[in-house]
C-alpha cells in the first residue's frame, strides 16, 4: 500500500512540474496531462523491472553502454559523409536509439550467462536468492504421484508447466486409443488437482523452441533457460538431461527408496489387457501405469481376476509387479453346485428277470423237413 502511494505522488509531482515549466510548449493543462502520462510510463517501467533478475539488469546496462559507444562511432561516420542539416541530426538520433535498443535487448537476454557469485561481496548471494523452478514432464503428469508428493509439502519453489507439454497431453487425451485417452484425461485431472493446491505455485509458460522438434529436448532447453530441475519418471530423459548438465528429479528413484504399495502374498484385482511375452502370461496395468505380469492368465484376457502378488521389481526405469493366477481356486469358486442324479438299475440286473438277447446275436439254424 505504501508503495502505491509513493507511485501516485511521483506521477502527481511530474504532472505539476510540467504544468508550471511547460516543457512541451502546449497549454498548461495539456503539459500537465502529458507529464502525467510520462510519470505513469516511468512507474510502469519500474514495475516491470522488479520482476527482472539482477543478472539481466547488469547485462542490459552493459549492452546499452556498448550500444551507445557503437552509436558514437557511427555518428562520426555520418558527420563526415552527410552534410549538416536535419537529415544528419535525424540519422544520428536514429542510430543512437537503434544501437542502445539492440544493446539493451541482447544484453538482457545474455545476462543469465553471467556468474555473479564469482565476484563475491553483494553478488555472492544472487544465486541462492533466486527462485527455484521445477519443470513437469508429460510422463510425470500422467503418472499422478506428483500430486500426492505435492500435498505432503515436499515440493517447493515454482512448478513450471510448459505450453508444449500441455499440447502433448491434450493430443494423448484426444487419442482414438481408449487406453491412451484415459491416461491423457488422468493427466489433465492431475494438473487441475495441482492448481487447486493453495500452497503450490503453478506457472504455465509460453516459451518454445521451434528449432527443436522433440518434447524431451525442449524440456532440457527450457531447464537451461530457467536454471531449473526437470521432474520426470522417463528413464531416457533422465539420462540425456544428466549428460547435458541439467538436474533431474526422478519420481521412480524416490519411490525406489520408499515402501512398495503391494507386498508379496497380497491379493489384488486386475484387468487382463493382453498376453505377455512368455508362455501363458497375461499383462495388466494399474491406474498409475504400473505393469502387472500374471502367470497362467493368458486365457483370461478381457476379464477381471484376483491374482496373488509374487514379487515387486522397482528400478529407476519404473516398477513391475509379478503375480500368479490360481486356476484351480477360480474353478472351485465359480463351479455351480450340481445335485446328484439317482442311479438307474441296468436291464437284467433285477433278480428274477430274464435277460433279453438281441435277435441278431441268436444263432438260428434252418429247419429240415
């Protein structure tokens, strides 16, 4: 509130000064209005500068000074080649503004390359005082465990969601494959869940790299620009990012150090989606995409069955659950109770009855006269 009052006083002072001095050779009220616009522009410029890092400010200042020095050299050439007059003055002012603007923009964009911590003193804490950015990958959004981690308060800083990741997530949600479509919609639901958390700051950025086609490489370039960390569970992205010097937070590595969600011997209900690589195996998937390999379940494709967990394999590339389906237990639980049929006595087994012999088996002889 105090800062807003100071800004209003600054605009009023500039307007009053222009009212009495009349620097624009207009009427007093018109000069005061122009002065108010100039003061508002300065306040807006100051407000924008508050969001710029110290590195970019120093880079912009150095670039502007170098641009003005270059404009002075160009002005010497213009003075010797263009006759004095309005054209010469216009060219000198144009070159000075152009060189100062180019130096300002280039210096600000390259200011992030400065290593202020090496200077020590007041610049030593610049790197520690900056914001911490964590960039989400498409795979970790679809996985969904990032929302559970965020609810526990283990995530700090600013969670960055690039626009090209959102586009990829939307393409997955609009896929004709039902499995991919469900995973994409699950990812969108996870993002909405993250945005509703009051303790978490979500930032959607428009930064893109048209020269880079793959989304994984775009994430690496974005992490370099923001000096942030990539949150993912993609094994290949993890390795490529580490080779390029980008820090990665792997959800699978975090889960590898925690207790698994299922233990050997537990019974879980899964839907057999397809057959496995080995003989008589079936493959199912949990909601988070975890693969469940079930022995003796090939014939149960397209059905939901109860399986017994035999082992859990957790690696940095992901988690796999191995189970076994007991066909005999399933047959006992699903077989109907058939009542016993009464036994029927065989013909001829009753005492006192003469057995009937088929005529075809009787050896008949012709009668002789």
